[in-house]
C-alpha cells in the first residue's frame, strides 16, 4: 500500500472519530430505568426513557451529569444512574439498581443460600444477603457488590453462610 493511501486512510479515520464521537467513546449501562434529558438539569425536557441495563455511549461529563448517546438520541443522564465496568470486568451493583446483572447476582446468592428469591431488583433483602456473603468471605461488608465481592461470589471458593450447613444444599447453576 502506498504511503499516500495510508495517509488518506489515517485522515479518514481521524475525521470519523471527530465527526462521530460515539464511535470512539466509552460505554456505560443504566442502573435502572432512567430519563435522557435535553440538558444537564432535572428540569430539562425529556428526550426518551431507557430501561435498566441499557448500554449507552458516553460522550462527556458535565458536573454530576454524563452526556450520552443511545441510538439516535443524545442527551444527559445523572451520572449516579450509570455504571461502567471495572478492569476486572464487573459492574458495581448497589441498592436501587434494577437490571439483568442484579438478577445474575441474586441467582448466585440464592444458589449459595444467602437469598430466597431473585427478582432483578437490588432491594434491602439483596443488600443484606450481599453483606452476609461479604462477612462470611472476609470481604469489606458494605452491602455493595463491587468487583472483589462478585469475583469471590462467582468463584468455586465462595463460602456459604453458617445456616447453610443445616439446609439441604442447592445445586449451583452455571449459565453461559
């Protein structure tokens, strides 16, 4: 390939990244159902509503707001309603979240006898179950399912609670 062709391709790639910032941006997921707003304000007009667990392209930050793009929609979401993957590949989950990642977390907590049912909503029961799991596994017991908690939870080394010794063990399910 000639040097002129390489230079042309480089210029085109640079123009695309400037003209289409969503192509080169980081991704985030919505923690729960959220509104995309026209500007960075709770009083700004609503652009659209997204379900929890929806992936958006992050275009930038403005104070406590994040500028995002979803499909043809551009606008702002309050930053605390978004989550990004850690370097370990986990999303930090906390009370109030409602998405498929919470459902997976709860299913694992059910399999280990920390929780009775999985709903997909990180409620007070899930918070208590995560905190109990963290205590039993010598992790910081804050009720927030961060990367260290999830790494341990999804490992074969996850400890069951003491009461589990009295209950019949539930088989662990592995989903792909």
